[in-house]
C-alpha cells in the first residue's frame, strides 16, 4: 500500500512575522495570535493543542488535549493523573505543547515544565463541567485496557442513578496541570517556504531573548 503525496503543495501568503512587530513577552504575543484566530472563521477549537511527553517506556508520545486557560504563568489543561500522560508527567515533567492554526497559516511550539495546579482550582473547573463529563471522569480508568465499551456505559448508568440527587465531587485522581513555558517558537507560513520563525528563550534574569530562526 502506498500513496504519493509529493504534489500536495500550498503557497503560504496570509501574513508575516517581523521582529519589530512582535511583543516583548511571548505570552502577550500568544494572546494576540489567539485573539486573531478566535476572530477568524474556519477553526472550531483554537484551544486544541498537541501535548508531547516522554513515556515510561522511553518513547515520546503526542496527543491533542484542550487548553482550558492561559495566564501570565502559562497554560492549563486537565486530565486523569493515573492516565498514561499523567504517569509520564510524574516521571518527567518536561513537555512540549504546540498549536496549529491552518486557517491563518500559523503554529506555535512551546517547551516548558508541567506541574499540578492546586486542588481548589481543579475543583472549580470540575464543578463547571457538564454532569456527563464529571461522571465520565469517574467512570473511565483512563489508558487502562478494558474489555468493551459496554463496561463504561454500564458503569455510567449506575453512577447516573447513584448521583441523581447528589453533588458530584472531583475524584482525587483527576485535575489540572500548568505548563510553565521556557521557550516559544512562533511560526508564520510565507511564500517559497521561506517561513518566519521567531523564538523566545527564557533567560536566567527572567527576560526573554528574541531570535529569528532560518526556515
């Protein structure tokens, strides 16, 4: 089986990224781009990001998760702490997250360190989730092998009955992580594959060093 994709070509011509126009702080530059992609049609979940970790087996693994908040400290997402990614983060908290926004011909690659957020912050977000999502976090032994989907659906039905008149509390094995960034790379597609790449590296004095990378 094979398919030749060498003729899949596109010229990137929608924008540019010049040193004189970028923000001094990369989180402010991220916010600027995020606002712009939110205001543009054609992308349903601009907060979808690829999270890459190093697994307990030594292999890197990437998966798409949803960023639920960003602040001056970094980027927050939620998961099961006992999942494959949770175990990987416990062993090695150094991660890479990336955003791809094809409708604006942009991507952002961010390196950083993940740490659990406080329980009360995880509680607050958990309580804001729809009931089905809260029960799903309890039902699913995330990343474990299970015999069938029916096992999950049966357990969900049991919990729906059990919690019919009760508040659903956040399970202790579920919560948020904050990724504190140490490096950003902003990528803007340009014609002739001469793309703009601007990198920010965090310095020991907590300033950001801005550099242009060759495409």
